[in-house]
């Protein structure tokens, strides 16, 4: 195994969207939200930021993108419109699961037939 140089490690962390590079204050400023908003996403279990050695939350670009999407979804929506959208998505997800099951059965039927032992003859 070849040892990685410090430059390689920095480049890898820089390119890694899951690297926890942003403090709460920086993340909040980038998103235009309050630190309390980020804490609420953490409390809700949506985000699980890493912690620095001092115990401070550190966010990755992936987490910031998710927080930005939540903020976007909240802007201009009422609780009723959000609940309706969730219900629509649940219905769509159930239909997709049904369709996946149907397709899996369609694909596996010829395989089962091909693997079945030949009748004694």
C-alpha cells in the first residue's frame, strides 16, 4: 500500500462532498438561515453533522445541499400544502413499489422457468 502525501489528503478532502468542512456559523451564513434552523434539522434527525474536537457542529456540502432544499421547500408553503405534497409523494412511492414488484416478477418468471428441472420423460 502506498502512503498518501499530505497534498493528496487535502485534495481528497476538498473534493469529498461529505467532508465536514463548514462550521455552523459559516453554513448558516452560506444558506441565509439562522444557526437555530440548522439545529432544528439536526434535532429532527435530518442532518447528522460531525463534531469538531471542541464539540462544534461541522457540515458537509451534501448536508448543506439538503438543508438548502428544506429551506426552499419551506419558503412559501403552508403546513397544509406541505402535508398535501407529502401525501402525493407517498401515493407515488407506493405506486412505484408496486410497479417494481411487477417488473421483478416479470423478469424472474423466465429465469425460474429456465432453472426448473426437466420433467422425467
